C-alpha cells in the first residue's frame, strides 16, 4: 500500500514500532488479537488495527502539500477535512479557513470566493451541487480533492447498479458529510433513499410490502429521498450501499433484511434474487472492517476498562465506543488532557456528544488492565500522549522508551 508523507507531529515512535512489528509478523492481517504493552502497574492492550487509514493519510498529505505549494493564496476547506480536532486546528493555524461546518451550514458565503482561491474538498467528498457551484466560479476542485478512494468506490458502485435499473438505499447518518455526498452522487443516476438504522429500514420495508399507505412515506422520510421518488415503483429493484464509517455489521444486517423482504415479497429464490436485489458487499471499507474486527478481538481480553480515542464527531470512532461499552466500562476521549487525574476522566457520550466528568474510573488493584484503540482519523501521536498520561499517573512514564526499543 502507498506510503504517504504525513507530518511527523502525527507520528509516534512507540506506536509506529508496535504497528510495524505486528505488520511483519501478521502479513495477511488474520490475527486480530491485541498487542500487550506491559508497563508494570499498567497493562495496555492495543487493538491490532487502529488510527490513520489510507483515506485519511491521503487527505492529510494533499492538504499540507496544497498549503506549501500555494503561498500567498487564500486557502479554504469545504468543511472539516477529517473528524479530528487536532488536525483541523493545525490546518487553521496554517491559515486554512473552513467554508462550512460538519452539517453543511455555511460559515463563509460562497459569494466571497473567487477563481484564484484554493478550495480543498474533504475526505468525505462533497455533493455534485456544491462541486458544480465551485467549478462555475473557476475554482479547480479536482486539483485539491482529498475524497477517500473508498468513498469514491461506493459512488462508482452506485452508478454501476443504477445503470442496471436498481434504486439505491444508503445506510448512513443523514446529516453526515459523507452520506450527503453519497446521496447526491447516487440520486443523480437513480432514485435514492437514506436509512439511518434498522428501525427505519423496517419501516421502509412496510411501504415496500404495501403495509403502510404510500402517502405517509413522503412525510416519514421527508428530506431522505431523491426528488420525484415514487414509493410505489422505485423500491421494486434495490441495492444497498453505506456511509463507509458505519458499523459494517449494521450495514450487512440491513442489507440481509431487505434481501429477505425481496425474497418473500416477490417469491424469489437465491438463484434469481438478482432480479430484485443487487449484491454490494464489495463497497464496505477495509479500514472500517479491520478496526471493528480488531475491537472484537480486543474485547476477548479480560480488562478493567477500555479507552477509545478520537474526534467526538467521528462516526467510525463512535461505533468503536459503542462496541466497547457493550462489554465493559469504556471512555471516549479526544486527547490526553481529558484524563484529569487517577480519579477523574472527562468522558464523551458517543450518542449525545455530551461530556461528563467520571470519578474513580481507574481501579485500585494493580496491574490496571486497559484496552485501547482509536478512530481512523486519530493521529498515533495522540494515542502515545494518552499512554504517557496514564503511565505518569503511576510513575511509569520512563518505561516508554524501553517499550519502544522492545518492538523496534
């Protein structure tokens, strides 16, 4: 896989040594067991896969190269390039201004842009409407486009099955940048609808089977379907694609459910299911799959607690928290600063995004066993900072270099 030129401020000697060691001993990536970092009073079990993915490193390289190659020019990001506060703050410090927030709300009017400006498209991609607007102003969006190749793969697959007469069901968070972009690209080619979860999918299926009046659909799924969507005919042939950072198991469950609806409603078999249902399993993101599988392997280890590190508006990170919390006490933080002391941690609720101080999060008995992972947009340097902070609470920070050498 391509190696990217990512600033050293996001690298970590310790984490880099661990990852390289695991990569060499498990070249086929079949071992999802964690890596034990035994620091004496603290034992940290690192997930097999975590941190920057291909798409994130690609985006960071393009963004920082763009800044270096355009001195004196006004440089904008369409929205947050990735969902990590440290990286986005570094871009702001380099003079990059953000045109929109995470939800597409305008921060700087497009009217202020001119043809000489540089606009970087974030890793999530953007809508065809926004791309056209920028191009009409003479802004070269293709030159500074950091859209993740795996997001583009979803768009391409949507177009392919649209050409075969299928409509698209997008499993995603309706307000997320990537979902909005995927919806735009898919709906350009075919009728498209967004479902957030299985509950919404089950309601959609009731319209497909004629169990709910068609007129009610347009109110229940307002803002979630393409213009001119006809509930009575546009769901007769469908394919399911996803926002790549969703839980892969959730997307697969939704796809399997809708496939069963088609089998039963139309009296089909596995042999002729393609008449009504497209196979789109090849659109699931490798990094999302790897990170979630690694957490499943991580959770097989007995531990006192888990710490998940990443941006609070990061979808893929939130799902890692969700998986951990189902098994043991788990805390969601975006930096080492959120660990206040041995008694307090500022935890973020993965659903509501509210932050709350939690007391006595570390057990008294030693060694303290901690499971640890991070989201696909979290720098390894932040993970090391968290480890150093934890070790400092037990007077063991001086063991970092020894551990690095052990894996080096």
